[in-house]
C-alpha cells in the first residue's frame, strides 16, 4: 500500500492549459515537500509546506497543504513546455524520524 | 556553494562484483540520506546517517548493503555481490536538521548490473 498517493500518474496537456496534481494520504505529515525531477537527474526541491491550510506560490505554481495535513495539491497556471517533468510529493512524519516518504510521481508533458 | 555531489554518475558492474557509491553533502550539512529509485517505481528511503553514526537504517536490505559517513570524506553506500535486481538509480540527499529537515538531492548514481 502506497502511503502517499499521487494522481494523476500521467498527464499530457497543451501549452497554456491549467492543471492540478494531487497528493493524498490517510496519514498526517508534519511537513510536505514537492520536487521536480528531470530524466537522468535528481529531484529538485520546489517548495516545503508545514502548516495546515498553507498556500505557497512560486510564479505560476500554487501549492496547498490540506487543513488536516494529510493531503496537498500543486496547481500550474498556463503550463509551458518547460514545465514538463516528473513531479513528486514527499512527506515527513513525526513518527518516522527524518526519512521522507515519496509518492510515485506525476509525469507531466506539456505539448507546444 | 556546491550542491550535493554524487559519483560516479553511472556505474556498470557484473553480477557478484562490488559497487561503491559516493556522496558529498552540501557545505555545512551534516545529515545524509540514501534513497533508491527502481525502474517504474518511486524513491524509497534506505538509510540516514550523521557523521560517524547510522541513525536510521530501516530501509536497507538486510544483506549485502552497508553505508558509512566517516568523520572525513564522503558518505559511501556499498553493495557487495551485486545482483541484477540492484540495478537502479541511487540518490543521496543532505540536510541541515535544524531547518525543517529540508533535503536537497544529488543527481544520483545509475547502477547497471550485467
């Protein structure tokens, strides 16, 4: 059973469209991090959310942490081909020490 | 300020050989984590180390795998007698524990076992 469920698993859209990626769990996380990974590279940190209900914006990307700290979403406005990549959510649980639990990722393709 | 450095980037080994993967954390970071990404799967935690100490090795296979983070030098993930199922991307991350344990990742080592 995957502790962090990401959906959708694959997403292919046209340039200019909006999209939302979801990261859901039945467990509570003390913090949640979003990463983007390019082929052949390591995950690059985009944002960390800590407080329930927190919203963070990074240019065209909006991240939200659920009130109960069990879920998160990533919304991209007016997607561009440069947004193409694997988006990963990763949670830190108070009972799990310092190890991150990753979702399986959402592979986003933005077509020009 | 260099990021997390991993080497080699690619490593090819034959079954039964040993693989040594190196990780130098970001400057000022004393916490190192190793994760494995199998083909078509997400990243899975393996081990968490501080200088000269293994803090959490709950994700490490019980046999053939070991990790160290000596007082001087990089962290090493060692896989003895590799098998084809060990083929994966191995990522190292580092953090400054005080700041919300934000982990920064290296580019990874792609291990291929022939």
